C-alpha cells in the first residue's frame, strides 16, 4: 500500500514491441547492400580487371587478330568482363561468409521501442541504445537497418505490420537522429 506523499515511479512502458526470428538471409541482406568500393579495394578491382586486358597481350596474334581489329576488341572486352565476373563472384562469396559470421544460426529477437531508447533482446542478452547513439537508418524493400552503438540492428519487414509500418518507424527514427 502506498502512503500519501510518496511518489511511485514505474519504468516507462515501451511504445512499440517487435518480436521476430532473425535468420542468415536477413544478415545476407545487410551484407549485400550496395556500397561504394573505396580505397585499396577499388585499386585492386581495377588492377584485377586490367589483368584481363593484359592477358590479351600474351595471346597469339592468330587468335586475337591485328591490334585494333574487331576480333581484338571483342576478345579484350570478353577478358575484362570475365575478370569482373570473377571479382563479383568472389565478393558475393565473401558476403555469404560475413553473413554466416554475423548470424551463425537463427535467433529470436525482441526489440522494444521506448521514446528515448531502443532495447534489443537477443539470446537472453539485452542491449540498450540511447537515441543519441542511433546512427544512419537504411531502408530497403525488405529490411530496415539501424546503426546504433557500433552495431547494426536488422529489422525485416515481417517484424512490422507491412511496408508502411516499417517506413513510418524508419521516418520516426530519422527524426530522433536529427533532433
């Protein structure tokens, strides 16, 4: 029983609760987001593609034809395209490896949205992210990726009541970042 004059302070209840299963496919959706290739990776990609062109220099002239001929340009472009294809396959395989490292097995997740923080519950571990630690919010057709406290929170559209609810939540998080 409460006495008069005593203040009772109950912890504020979350405004929204999202519960869902997070799978490796969700992690792969994050790992395969389009990103600009920067720095040494860009240089390596161009050197790799260029090596396809250099390979043409070592082919016999009977195969390639005269320099500047139509056959020469076709073989040159084919070699460069093959190199880009191999680089794309390697980057895709690496994305699968990173997704497997990020999420080795499916996990049940509950996220509580409080006005001033997000609470992420995963495998019995609770992580709290204050609004100040929430960084970029990336929305795709299938997922919402929230950078918070040095982590990436992956929210699939199935955690929401559809795409419109996911967009509304993303817009609200964006406003929290700006304010």
